[in-house]
C-alpha cells in the first residue's frame, strides 16, 4: 500500500486542499478503494482505485481503442516478410501519465497517513474513473505524434512512421 501511495504522490495525482476543507463547488466527492491482487509472478500488488461508478455519466466519449488481434497478426507478418524488427513495451502506471477532465475529489482516509481527513482533488486519470482510458489514449496518441508516428487507415490503433533508410 505504501508503494502504491508513494507512486501516486510522485505522479502528483492529487491536489491537497487541506484538513477538513469543504468539497469544492462543481466537484463530486467520491470514495477511493484499495484493491489487492496477486500477480502471476506471485508478487502482491495494491492499487488505489476511484469509485467512478459514483460519478455522473460523462457527456464526452470514454472510448479507448485497442488494436485488433487481426491487425497485430498482419503487422507481425509484414515485419517478418520485410525483415523489420518489432518492439514492444509496458508503461508502468499508464493512466497516471494523463490528466483527468472529471471534476472529482475525495476525503483522504487512514491509508493516507498524515493526510487523513484532507480534501484531495483528483488531477490525474486514476484507475476507476470513467474517462481514464480515453484520457490516457489521447495522451499516448499525442506522444506518438510528437515522435513522428501516424495512425494507419486500416486500424487507427496501429501506428507507423517512416524509418528512413535504415
């Protein structure tokens, strides 16, 4: 739990309004829950999750695309056929890279230690919020564009860029 909370503070997930501060006008106060899991490696994991089901449904789209399995197979086939290298990766705490548009806050519980009782505004796309997937998808797309990638016409979640004369 300490490792999870340390990461949340490292990513500046919350803005502290102070102890016993009232709920800001225009914000919804929601509870947070700690969810525990055991990974396939038998490592234990704790994740702080927002109760996004307690928020009003957003008017904007919350869709976050995913490359289809068919697209992945075609990309692998074309790479093999052309002698290209495929690289993959994992983005740790991916959602926390993006800011949320939802106006939500929470009252810190005992797991927050010295911040217990403080009103915290959620500023990052915390797991469990309705729009977090879409916010991260947009952030990731912006990052890929700055690196010179463009989405393909066949599958907008498959990105390519000209590698030049490698």
